[in-house]
């Protein structure tokens, strides 16, 4: 059926603020639906208060309401805008819950608004556990024995009837909130009370536990004509019992037999047809590893975290296609915009592996429970692409940016007691992958590791391959061996995902030495293309990755580089973490758009976060789904022969690379790479606390008293001199990592121990901490001669609350005009002294009518989307113009 032309205006519900279980993947899906509707001439209205998102940029929708996504405000917008339809599947659990409430309160009927895509009735079935069980039985898809209850008394009765262990789930919640596997009545009583309170409809589901079974996911698409296809199937590395958002996930599945794959594929099609879903859904299964017995765990009748992963893994634009299906199209009527040669009903075929690993930031919280289970704790995820499981796993570990060189060769404290190590395998934490590595190295058998962890033996043997290569590199003297032996071991290690830095650490040499040896032996990675078709059909796509398991490039770089195209590489923001979220993706995307507007022939993105808009198929001219490491960026720059790279758009991870490059300036010049914008030495001057403090002294700009840390004794002496409290600040950190306020000598010593372990390569600055001071910051752009200040922002809370945790106001509310003028003067002085060419952010303290500088970041900032949208001036677009001269 063609486009439903009765739809003139559509309301899209966003997901609101970023939270655990609902992050940037909904900025990706929301942005795609807005583009899909706009192509058809449909006026779009968006409700989303998250000002840091791309979808709230003015170009994407006709009208943006920065309002809470709840029934009260949605009804007010409906009353004013009078949309013909509403889309609920692109704003996560928040949008679904509001949609159901709109129906229950009669608001949709009152204003005669259609739900576009999956009907509300289907959503209700997937969210209400009792209705869901009945629907699955009708579709001949077994579920765990279960019972939905709405009272504590009833819950106790069912638990006694079922016996332990059992699984508790909560209706209408996000990220597995309130759920868990329970093996005793005391824990059950506590979790049942909590779960009933958390559910929107006061309902929990009590079900038999299938802990240890394989967890498999299918992404399924259906149109209004009942056509269905499987976009992607994925396998969780971790067994059932660990939330899929907490699990390592690989696509396509690796351990299923052909019969098991098709059994679950057929079940998926029965389920989506039985539910009447129009668009896309995610179906999760528990599969018995010893039989063909399976259970449906849940169905998400919306775009989800897994949907974003599947879309980026296959190169199939799920959110875009789901939006088109919602407004009347059928699959055969739509072209796959990525391939340009196939219709949307072609199932993607993969001739590569994709692996996702979550990122946790649990170390930021004291006394936190690091165990992982059925409730989400991770704050971000990474996606690696390659040709072997070993390769993608090691790539993904490095992408996490947690200081690990890969699966092995890490500086991680071991568990000495073998029984404690076995306990860690049975009760996994965020370090469980490295505990498996330790267990293999300690000689615990694969059978025993499987018995304890229930991670499939296929995965465990692949991990053992990495450990074996590590040992073999240690055992041979590669420095003394001949070139043939060197080449054999280097190629083998690279195909198993070892980085230059990892190999260098094993051999006790510098990573640049390994790179030079590789180049001399002509060992290089090859660029391969994701075309969704496994090269079965000719297609030209911009999805790229690098691998050593190949013999030729999919791109003709020789011809391309002869064409004199202008190329600029933008480094993305990497995985979401506490302190770096969707606002840095906003910076990356707007930088790319700014470059395209300036006429750059190829704006190239390097990023590996599947949740982001920057990794969408239509944002950049080329997208490298690759590591943001010195090694990989140099590889890509050598191949592309780009005119330069931009490090100031993607936050701290990209900025840190600039400093690393400047250290290898001789080698850097040989590869003809140019950092566009602020020079790397200037970035280092701002990031290095000691160097920046010296600059402020030269400019006669006040700062809190400070001293560079060299020993604990000096630190204690300084603290006694200036008086407590004091602030300990390492160099090159994000969101206050390792920064602590010390109120006495004991807390100072504890803080110094932590700081040294995080940043022992750089000096640590100790600063006098001011109590009851105001904090003010400003975002701006400088071209080396002129300084544009976007806004001066005042924190509502006193200084001491991190800027990422602070409530902000534009314009300042309590700071005098005299102080504001002084801040403007200081900002211009600092920007010109640092010779900034691009975006920057300066943070200040105001105490007793005096202004003190806290720090300066020569990159996009967390507050830049807020400032840009509040002022109506896009600072990153302006920065792109400055960067390009």
C-alpha cells in the first residue's frame, strides 16, 4: 500500500533525558523518523526536553517542544497542533508508557488521533505480562511458567507454589528495573514489595528461572500486508540471567545450529504476526543448550538498544524503514537507501562479525555492588567489526577506553585465591571478561569455566586462542628472529586482534617500534565495506571497517587520491560514559554538517558507538566504525591522505589523541597528517594542569592556590600551608575522574593513591578548594584573533558540584555586571594566549567579588548544545568555519 496521504501532520514522542536503559539510541531512532516523515512532506512535531540531542536541532523537525514527555504536556501540544497521527515506537519506554496512558484516559479518541505503526493494543500485550503469556501461547511460542500478581500477599503465595530459584519481572519498566533471579524467600519478599511499587500498573510477573540457558535475540520487521523478514539475529555471550544491556552480544549468532536458527526465526515471524506489530520489534529467547527447547523472554514493540545495534551491525536503516511502514508503505515499495539497489524486504547478509560490549562506570561510586545481573547498570556500549571473534573482542575491549589493551596484557590486579577466582566466575561483575582471561592463564579448564559461568564453550575456546597467542609471543624472541618469523607472528597476532601497543607491551618495546616494523614488513590492515548483502549484489556504501583478515581494499584509494578531493576526518566521542554522552555526539554531527556546508568533498567520521547519530548511514561521506586510538587513526589517515583531522568536536577522547600525536611529531609528519584547529601543543598546555596554571600566572589572572604533586609529603605540607579543604586534580581526565575534595590528611592520602593509579604519566595538581563560591562558565569560539562568547552560564549550586551535575541558567542570575565583564575579559585573554582555533569552554569561581579560573577545555563541551539552542547560534557550525580557516 502506498503512502497514506491523509497524514499531513505527525507528532513524535522523544525519550527525554538520558538514563540507564534509555540512552542515545533514541536520538538515533528519533532523528531517522523525522527525516523519513519530512521526505514525504509530512509536517513533524517533536516533544523532547533533551536539548543535547540532534533531533531537537531546528533542521530536523518543523516544531520542537522542549517539554516533559508526559500525558499533561503531550495533551497540551495535541490540543494546539492538532496532529493527524502520533508515533510511539521511537522514544523508548517513556514514549510507549505515555501512549498507553493517552489511550486509557481517552485523549487519543477525544482529539481523533491515530497511532501510526504498531497499534496500542499490541503494545499493551507486550507490556502486560499476563496478556503477553496468553499471546505467546497462541503463537505457539512457549514462555516460562509464570503468573502475574498485583499484591504482595498473592506474590508470596505464588513463590511458595513455584519454589526457588525463580525470576521476578516488573511490568512497564525500563532496563530490567526491579527484576532479578531470586533463590530465597527473604530476598523475594524485599524485591516483590519493591517491584509492585515500581510498576505503573502495580504488577509483577513471577516465573521459573532458566538461568544458564543461551540468550538469543531476533530483530523482526513486519508491514501492514503481513510481510515479514529477519533483519538480524544476535547471540548473547553471557547466559540468561544477565540483562542483554549488560551482556556482550555478537551478530550473527555463532553457536546455533542451522536447525536452531530456523526454529527461532519461524517462531519470531509467528510472534510478530500474532501481535500485529507494524514496523520493527526485538524478540528475546532463552534456548536450552542441551536441547531444542526454548522460551520467549520478552518482546519490545518499539525501536530499542538492540535495534540500534542491529541497524548499525547490518547497515540496514531500521528506524527509517519502520517510520515509512508506519505511514502506510509496504516493504516491497521501499528502497534500501544504504545499498541503493535492493528493496527494503531483502534480509541483510553478513560476511563479517560484529560484537558489542557494555561500558560501566561503577568505579565512580564508592561501595557500589559491581555484580551484574538482570538489572542494567551499564551506561554505554561499543561496537567492533572484524572477521574473527578474537579480533572483534579485542577491538571492543580497547574501545571501552578503560585502560585495557585488549583481552590480555593488561595492568589488572589478579585474584590470588583460586576459590575466590571461581566465585568471581559464578557471580560475574563488570570485570568478568578479564576474570575469564585470568582463569584460562591459571590453568582452570574450559569445562570448569563453562560450569561456573555458563558462557558457551565455543566462546571460551576463542578466548583461549588469544591467551595462547599471548604466551607464544612471550616465548619467542621476535627481536632476534628473522623477517619471515617476525612476519608470521605479527600477522597472526594482528588477525587475532592484538594492537601495536599490546604487542609492544608483551615484547617490552615502544608501540611506534612495532608500527615501523609492520610497515617495513608490509603488514597493513585492509579497508572492507559493509554493504548488507555480503557482496552478493553490487552496492556502494559508506560503512567501513579495517581488518588484517583480508588481502585487498574494498575502496580504490589510488584512484580516489588522484582526484584531488578535499577530505577532512572528524574524530567522534566514542562510548557513552558518565561525563560524555549525547552532547558530544551533537558536537561531532554538527561539525560534519558544518564541513559539508563549506563544500568539503568528503567529511569522514571515525566512531564506534552504535547508539549515536554520528554513526548513521547518512551523516558522513565515509564512516569508519573503528577504534579512536593513535594506531587506528594513523592507519586511516595514511590510506585516506586526508587534508586534516578535527579533534575538538568529540570531547575528551579525541582531544587526548591530539596530545599523543604531538609527542610523535617526527613520525606524524611522515604520515602527512595535520590537526585542524587548535594545535596539539596548545591543547596540552590547557589540559596539563601545571602548564595551564603557569599561563594564568603570566596573564595575571587569578586562580586558586595550587602546587604540582611530586610526593605525598609535599602534598601534605602544601595542604597545611593553605588549609583544608583542598582539591586533587589529575591531568587529562573527564567528568572529574579521580578528582576528590580532601578535608583532612587521611582523605588526602587516600585521594592521592587513587589519582596516581589513574594518571601517573602526568603531574597531579593540588588546589585550594573554596567553600560557598559561585561557579560560572562560558562556551565560545576563537579564530586566533577574534573571540566569540556564546553565553555566560551560571550554576545554580555553589562551586563543588561538578558542572555535569549542576543546574545552569542563562543569563547569570546572581553575578554582577562587573563580574560578568571581568569574565568576558579573562576569557578573551585566555583564548588569545592559547592561540585557540575552534571551540572552547572556560570555567570560573566567583568568591568575594573576585574571579578565579578553574580550567579551560579546547574542545566542544557538555554545555555547548544548551548554549547554542538557547542563543540560536550553533557554536559547532561556527567552529567548523574557523577550523577550516
